[in-house]
């Protein structure tokens, strides 16, 4: 009888330790998935932003719809936004939607309004851009900063 009880305790403790390890491994995998997805999403946002600005600098605004669509689709931004909605916690998904919407609004300004894009990267050119551009771009920059902060907080929570 004691052998049977010992075997049951041994099997039970093995199952318990396997369950704990499996849960820990799944948590680690989810954390890594989020880190990679967050990096890809931020890359897609900034790449799309850069392409939109380049269009506005190289072409007369409002920019042609076909050119805007090509720039917008080139980084799979919408697909990544949907992925974020599936795997990220609500605060991150909400911040991702806000940044996406702000970038889309910036795209719409470039496509519907005559704007001048700022050249802040060149110190000799102090052109801040038109008011429409400043307003749309500022909203996007703030949304992007909030998204990065929310993502950092989520990833930090997963490291404990």
C-alpha cells in the first residue's frame, strides 16, 4: 500500500511540475511573440510615416490617391494592427488603434489638402510646415509615443 501511495505522490508531483513548466513556457512564448509583434508594428508605422512624408515632399499636395494607397499598403500596417488586437492586452491594442488612426488622418491630410511638410531633419531649413501638417503630424507623434510607452509597460510586466 505504501508503495502505491508513494507512486501516486510521485506521479502527481511530476504532473504538477510539468503543468507549471508548461504554463511558464507558454507565458514566455507569448511574451516573445508580443515583443516581436510590437517591434514589427512600430517599424510598419514609422516606415509608412516616412513614405507618406517622402510623397508629400517629392510631389505636389494633395498627393495622388494611387500613390497614397501604395505607400499605405507597403508595410502591411492593417494586418499588423489586427494581429495586435488579437494578442495584445486591451491598453496596447487601444493605443495601437489610436496611432493607426492618427497616421491615417495624416495620410488623409496629405491626400486632400495642400500642405507643406516640415524639414526638421535639416537644421538650415527652419520650415515647420503648414499648420495642417503640424496639427496632423503632432497628433501622430504623440500617439506613437503613447503606444511605445504602453508597449514597454506590457513587455516589462512579462519579464517578471
